[in-house]
């Protein structure tokens, strides 16, 4: 489906106006996804900035962590209800991370380093749009990066398994370019 097909039910008052507006649509679905991801990152950054302005900068990380944790739980619930899943140990967590990258983080590239029921790891590289926006708003120093570590904790808690995870932030550049390795260990086996 192309972007024009997504908007097929819209009604314009005249053809010239319709042509003008449709000419400004993203030309492909990838462009649309990137635009939506930019809006989501801006919403996150502005919200964190407003929290700092209204409730104190010391509250930014608390709210950011809580937000990412709840989104992680929601993504896991969404995956469980829409895709379904058998118990495959730590592989389930990797599946949900990849599902989340596909649906919300087009700049991230993943490399599954290890995959087993007992232990899995995934390396994620790319531009962290959330960091980039927070850096532009001068609030990046109030958030513990990578902010996604609480997202991962939310996934694990939703799956109700005895998993431990390690996040190794290899680098986070001023530009938002990042590399992080997440390792999930199944403690049910030991």
C-alpha cells in the first residue's frame, strides 16, 4: 500500500487543492514511518522538557523510565495478543525487540549476536531520535541512557519470566548515533 492509498477516503473541495496537498505527501511508506518516528521523538523530548520545567529536572529520568517501562509492557502485550507466542525463553524478548524496531524505530539496525532459550543478545546501532531531541532541548544530561533499558525491563516483566538483562552502552555520540548490546539471561534454568 502506498501513502496515497492510505488517504483514499479524504475529501477535498476541488482537484487543484487535492493535487497540491497530495503533492506534499511522503513519496513512499519509509518516508512516512520516518516522519512519524520524528514526531514521536519530538513528543517524548518536549514532554520530558515540560516535566523538567514544571516539576523539576530531577523528575525527568523518573518519568522517562516509567514511560519506557510501560511502553515495553504494552509492546509485549501487543505482541502476545496479535502475534501470539510459545514459550521460547529469551528468544521471546528478542522477537519483541525486533517487532518494536520494525514498528517504531526505523533508524535502528539490529544484529542478533546470540539466540537460545537460555541466553540471547542483540546489538542495536543507529540514531537514537529520543537522545537527539533531548540533546537539542538541553535535557539529555537528566536522563540515564540508553532510555530503552526500562523498555526492555517492561517487556521482561510482562512476560513474567525470571530473566535478567544487561545493557552495555558501547557509545552514544553527540549526534545521537548509538551502539548498545542487550543480553537477556534466563534464570529459570539455574
